[in-house]
């Protein structure tokens, strides 16, 4: 069985994510007839399902006793204590339209804690990765968040729900948030946005309504790059706010989001590196 340490799990995730990204590069731009899931704008394709199967098969070949949880239905218990959390294409809408901004996300969870992960961005030929306590990397090189301290100068990424009622709430919140920051970016992949914070491509990211496979790998990568993380579970079940931000703007940004009405119950859990505050 492959190395069970966080570094070993990280390296396996990088290898499998890289191979899957190469598969997606071959498929992007071809005609795809997507189905829908939770709404008429929540796309899924045969390539999503094929990618998930490829990832599970590759990981299981290296670590046959592990468990697996994937967006496209994989739910296999394991006996090793390691569970892989997989999003085969995060940003399927972008993939369908051959628009940059989709990724492969693979995370390893041990006893309920994400300890390793990789996010591969096929269109930019980048693989982000992290192992807990070992920092974050892009294509093997260490990365850190930008040392931003002025919220008014911060470039902030976000995403929107597939549900019309949630979209309306998110749009109303932007009326409060947008005038007090530098600008908003919306790319359509939570994993990419979290890695963008880690790389300093944006200063912060927030979104509501995410699933564990959307953020498992990306949140670890952002945290290991020095970001403050507000994870789900600190607000009501309908809020599920995730924030990743440079430490110098994190508290002010979360306060602004709370004032915007996007969430109902406040609370900030900070995680930077190995420290939970």
C-alpha cells in the first residue's frame, strides 16, 4: 500500500490529479450533452462521471483499503482510516463551455481531518497541493497568500448558488460588499478560487452552500499558504459560509459579509497554518 503519511497521500493526489487533468484537456472543447442535477443550471456530463471513476480506480490501485466520497455518487467505505474526497470536475459549466476555470480536486481525510490534497487546473497547467504542516505549493514551488491589509484594495472572489432564491440573496449582499472592496471576481470553481487565494491571485474568497468535495483540498491548500479559513458549520445550516482570506483583511471581510445579510448567524473560526484559534 502507498505511503500513508500526509506527504505520501499528497504526492499520490498530485499524481492522480495530474493524470486526470490531462484527460480533461483532451475532452474540453468537444461536444458534450450535459444533464442537470439540483437545478437547470447545475450541469453534469459523462466526462464528470468518467473522471470520477478514473480517480477512484487509480487511488484504489495504490491504496485498496481506503474509503471514497465523490460528487458524482461514489460512496465506498474503507478500513484503513483514510477517506478520499473527490470532485472530478469542479466548475463543470466552465468545462462544458470550454471556459478556463475548472479543476480536479482530490483530498485525503484521516479521522475527520483533511491532511493532504491536490487541485489540478487543466487549462493553466497548474497543480496546487498541500500536506498538513508542510505548506502549500504550485507546480512544486512554495506559495503564500498576499500580505494584504487594506480591504478597500482587496480583490475578492466569490461564487453563486444554483438555486434562484439563493442567487437573489447573494446579489443583494453584493450591493453592500462591492463598494467597500477593490473588485469581485467570479470564475465558477471553488477549488480554483481557494487556490487563487493561496497563490495571491486574489486576496480573499467567500461563498455559501458548498459541499465537502468543493472545498476539501482547496481549503487545506489556502490554509497551508497562510490564509485564514472560516469553514462551514460555524453558521446556520442554510448559511454554510466559507471564507478564505489574507490574515490582514479576514476579520474585517467576515464582518462586512455578516453586515451584508448573506448569512444570519455570525462566527469566525480562524485557521492559519497549524493553528486553530
